């Protein structure tokens, strides 16, 4: 008969779950060191041999327990098929082959100056000026041409393609990053007109008309509205989303597959349709006012599939060995999930939630249809319109007054700062796989296991002392009798 | 036990087994709670879809087959269809993808292959951050910065490349030095470029993740055989990451199709199919909804729902296709 290696979970019953192997109910408990009379010598040696084989190669690395992260890492590498052999000491790592050649730098500088000079000449002498962006485009095309010509002078065809691809790839990356920088800097610069005034952070717009200067009125009501809306949306979507993700990963069934498929489909739902749905049901069909609560419902529908999906991915990465170990020690499924699965995946789950939050905070279209626009503070989420920062931006920049536009940019800058802060928090907390610990977390885990080890050791010691005393007692009694 | 049975049993995989024991009270509550939340999420999501379908079906029934061919949008007079808005949506998304794909591919290749080790994680963070910037910020940038800078370029292209049909602008006469550049404002190209900035980071992060998984052994094998760096990328990294490239692009396309606010801010809505992507006027389904929901009667709302349903269907098809392509590819097996 073959037996599986996986431990069978112990049913939680009314009695305390047995932690050791069940004691044989014989009259005399056999001492641990003595060989059991029933077991043959062959099976005993086999067990001893397998025990030797299973021993880790360097057991001195950690005091007693291995950290969960290390196992998870090895599994992930083997699963990714990176060529790392099972149990090989060191996984293959990529060496960085990026290097800068002096000739290439000189060629690039030469080609760039030639291209700029030629384009400048063309634009001043031959063609009339056509704006900065087309200048850049023409200069870039010329630059590529000059660069190829320069490389061609002393390299072969393969090298020319290599250098050209390198230059094109670098410029694509630079373009994208430059565009990002322009977006951020432009918004901050235009917004700084408004948000450098203190009143922008503390006031609402109830006393400030469109023609009033920037020293009057502010966007605090928008920030309050954003926070209230996202708080309500998260209050619904975090418990529901995490519970649903746990359902998907812990109870695999045809129903779970259906839920997963539908949730994945709904991540494609355009955000405006979430708003339209709530507008048509909550506002029109049920007859409630447009309010912050309606907006948070719309945001909930939008971020719920995002949170469920990314949380599901994270939870599926929790090593099955951890769960089985928990079940094997007699924990119920609920305690396994609560004490093992969720803590192991904590950083990934936090990232999922924070990224969903960033998405929900920045989205205008669900709020546009459901919240209504207002210029004053409204702290009641269930009645009356409430404005959020992106919606305020959207409304203000449609005005033709420069001060209103500046306020809109200010609101956008504040919003962007909020998203950046959330994102920074997500990167700090998360970005790690299930069970992979930060340096501090690792230290904490190691300290905890050292404490446990000490606790066990002292208990063993106490036990040994008691055993010793128990063993001494008859001797002493004997001695006393003599 | 016979030998064959042993042989069959030997390579059994180490799969998680079903737990068949009776559960305690807390476990039963947990089980019902988890199932309940799953069913609740399913119900909400289905409800949104069904509601959209049922309300939309009203309008689609009223319009019949002309819903797909009619360009006007006047539901109250019974003359409405999504031809123009759907065309605009797809045109904007395609322009966005045409611009975003090379940018995303180049940036992903740069981060995974060329970037010095020190700035790699910083760049990864920057690109992911870019994907999280609110769309209204991109809309502002498009409306206040890009539009002005794009005018001369659009004019230059319309003057020199008018022989390519889509770059022709019939209301613009290149010979007339006083011709106003306002025919180039609020064009599909502008909207497409703004959306491109939003979808490029999304596509880029999918591609980067896949490129980073390309096997080290194959990379070094290619280099050892004498391939240049570009040769190695072309023969190892790109074939390995093909699923990621296609999938990431389609994921971006899905996002581009549904984008509302950034598009709404920069376009001037029209209800005609406009093939001239450089000239003023385009439209998209999501900005149609944002534009018309406010004063909509019940029937108009159902027409908007129908348009939303069409958008949802297109987006879902694109996303599903993306998911399948990513999963089927060699690199996507683990994800």
C-alpha cells in the first residue's frame, strides 16, 4: 500500500486536537529510544535512511524553522522554468550586458549635432518655420540617417542594425518618460498658481464666483468629497472583494469558475457604464437624489472586479504547503485562511487594494453621472450633491475664466499628489510575492521563531528535569529505605 | 497490487486534495460566507450586464437593423444609430494603439534589456505610476498643451502628405497662406494621442514582465552563437514574449475603447463618420453617454444604454482575446 505524503487534515472536534502521533493504548508506554518490537529491522533502517535524505544540506542557516518566503521563491523560480534545477544551489541569474562604447557616444553626438544643424538650416533658409514638434520630427529622422551612415563607415550590416535598434529603443523610452514628465510638470506648474494660496487648501467655493481672484475660495470641499466617496466605496468593496477572492481561491468549483469568468469580463466594463447603471437605477428608478453614496456605489462597481481579480491572483500564489501544514496541525479551514493564507499574502493584497483605490480616486466618469456638482462643503453622503476632485477639475476647466481654469489645474495637481502618495505606499508595502518578507519583516519572523525555539527548548528542558526527578524519586526512596 | 498499478500510480502529481471531513460551526459559517460573497459579486456583475442588455434591447428593438448603420443620434425622432460614434471610438483607439505600440515596445525592451541595473526598478515604478495617473490629468494636458503644439504638425502633415487618403483635410488649402489652422483642432488624432499616453504604460508593463521571463539560457546561447544584442532580442526575447506583446497591446486597446473623460475634454463631438483623422470633429460612445445622459428622456437613456452595451461588447471581446492570447503563449503559462 502506498501512502501519500500530504498530511490528512484533522477534523476539528470537541476534544482538543491531538498534536502528536496517537499513543498506542498499551499498558506500558515504550521509551522513545527503544526500538518498537512490532517494527522489523528493515523498516526501521529504511525510515532512518529516508530521514537522513530529507535533512537539508546546510541546516545551520536558520536556527530551527525555514522562513516561508524562501520556499515560495524556490517554487516560483522552478515554476517559471528559468532553467533552475530543483534543489540546485544557485538559480541562474541574468548578467547585465549593457555597456557604453566610446565610438557609439561619439557617433551619437556627431549625428545629433549634424541633424540639428541641418534641420535648423532647412527651417530658416529653405522651408518656412512650422513649429517645434515638426522640427523635432525632421531632426530625428535626419539623426537616424546620419547615425546609420556613421556606423556604416566602419562596421558591417549586422552591427549597423544592432546600433540602430539600440538607438531607436532608447529614444522610444526617452519619449515616453519625457511625455510623462511633461504631463506631471505641466499640471503642477499650471496648478501652482492656485495651490500656492493657503485658502485653496482650506476653503470651498461657496463665497468665490468665477470672476473672483485666486485668493478667494478653494478646493477643500472637493478633497473632502473625494475622501468620503472613496471611503464608502472601499468600505463595501474591500470586504466583499477579499471574501470573493478567498472564495475563488479556497473553494474551487464550477461556480467559482463562473464567478471568475464574469469578474474578468467585468474588468472590461467602461467606467462610464458603471455611472450610467447607478444613474438609471439608484437615481432614476429608485428616485434617490444624486449623492456621494450613489457615486461611491458607481465607484464600487468599477473597482470591485479589479480588486477581486488581483487579490485572486495573489491568493493563488500562497504555497499549498503552508495551507496543508496549517490544516495538519489541526486548524480549521477558517483559521487556516485567517491565520495563514491572508497574512502570507498581506503585501500583495494591500497592493491590490491600493491600486484599486488609486484607480477609483482618479476616475471622473462614474462621479460625473451620479454625484452632482456643488460649490460648497457637504459632509452628508446620503443627500445633496457632493463634488470630487477629478469632477471639479473637469467642470472648472470647461469654464472660460482663467482663474477657474487655474483652480481646475490646482485640483488636478492635488489629485495627482494623492495618487502618487497612494502609489508610493503601494510600492513600499507591496510588490513582493506571497510570503516574501521585507528585511524588517524577516528580522521579525526570525525573532519570533527564535522565541518559539527558546520556548520549546525550555519546555523540553523542564520536561527533562521533571523526568529526571521522576526517575530519581524511586532511587532516592530506595536509598532512603536503605 | 500489480506492477502496472504501481507504475500508473507513481507519477501522480502533488495536487491539493479535497478535504472531505465534516466542518465545525465556524467553518460552516466561513464556507457559507465565502460562497455568499462570491454569489453576491456574481449577482451584482450579472445585474449590471443584464440591466444594460434589457434596457438597451428596448432601443435596439425600436431602431432595428439601422442601429448599426445610422449615423445620427436623435432617439426622440427615432433616427439614431451608433455608426458614427462606433467609428469614432474605434478610430481613436486605433490611432492610440498605432502610437502607443512602438513606444510601449521600445520602453519595455529598454527596461528589460538595455537599462543599467541601478535605474531599472525606478523605471518600472515610473511606468506603473504613469498607468495610475488619473485620466482627467491626461485630458488637461491634451487640451491645454498638446493641442496647441499639434496644430503646426497637423498642418505640416496635411500639406506634405495629403496624398495619403487619411491625412487629407478637404477644408484646408495648402496654397492659401492665410488658411486658418482651426480646421485641425479637436481632431481624432489629438484624442488618439492623448489616449496613447494613457495606454502605453499599461501595454508596456505587460510586455516588460514577459520580456523579463525570457530564459537566460536561450539568451546566452544566442549571444554565444555570435548574435548581436539586437539579434538576440529579435530571435529570443520577442518570440518568447509574443503573447505578451499582443496581449498587452489588446489590453491597452480595451482601455482605449472605454476611455471617457480625456476624450470628452479634447474632442468636438459630431455625428458623421469622419475619415479625415486630422480635421476637427470626432466622437466616441463613452463621451456620447457623458454628453447626453443629463437631459435624456427615458427612451433616450435606453438608447444610450444600447450604445453602452455595444461598447461593452467590443471591449469585452478585445479583453477576452487578450487574456486568451496571453494564456496560450509560452510566456504566459505561469500567469
